[in-house]
C-alpha cells in the first residue's frame, strides 16, 4: 500500500527587509523558519528559483529521515 504524506515544508519569497527592491526566500515548517537565503536577489523570480533548489534539498533530507 502506498501512503501519501504531503510535504510539510513551504517556500516563501518576500521583499528584502534590508535591501529595497530585492527579494529573500525562506523555507517554513509548522510556522517556523527552517532555512533562509543568505543573500538577497534582484528579482522575485531569481529568489524563487534559488529557494526552490533549497526546498528540494530540505525535502530530500525530510523524506530520507522518515
């Protein structure tokens, strides 16, 4: 039997609090930040792409640790 467990992690892209016009990403689980970007990005799309890579890595670790 296959049991589907949804990924508890989510990616959020927000405007940078320290650098106007730039964007940061963060990965959340249960209303807590698991990981966040070290640097800001010049566009929302670039931030989302970098965050997606990190989200995939966190998801892989989570899946293997179950």
